[in-house]
């Protein structure tokens, strides 16, 4: 017996954490997909914090800031964006669960970043 494809719709999916990124960063709705993630987590240029994205961790080493941005960007690009453009099914329930676990980890990492002055009230705590 073949298991039925898993449909993932939850606040803890890559699409759900993208909403939290927008709320915590205060970026406009015109920023979407991986461009939103890149704008939110953009590392500072030449150590100038005014050039960094609102969710860039200034206490992290430069390479770690880039890695954080790329981790979030990769999750959105690989797991969220395809389902925005076509029907995507997950035939493997374990893989579907692991995607949800990855999204949960990303939400945990996001919640460790202090809110910005532009955070939307009621956004991620």
C-alpha cells in the first residue's frame, strides 16, 4: 500500500516562517520570496551596520551572518517557492516531517534575533 501524498500547510512551514521574517523585519509586502530573505538578513558592507538588513545579527562573525541569510534563503527557494508556482506533493511522510522540522528550527533561530524598531507589533515574539 502506497501512502497518500502529504500536504503541508502550517505556520511552521517555509511559507509560515517567511511571514514571521516579514513581520520581524518590518519589510514591505512588495519584498517577496528569496529577495525578502536576502533583504532581511543582508550582512553589513565593510562593517557598516547601517548597510545591514534588519535581521542581520551584528554580534555574529561575518561568515555566520552570510550563512544565516543563505540558510533561510535556501529553505525558501527549495521548499516554499516551488509550491507557489506548481503543485508539489511529498510522497515520503518522513521527508515531509523533516521539512516541517527544518522550518521549526528556522523559526527558533529567528526568535533569537532581537526585534527591530520596524517590527510589526504582534509579530514573532
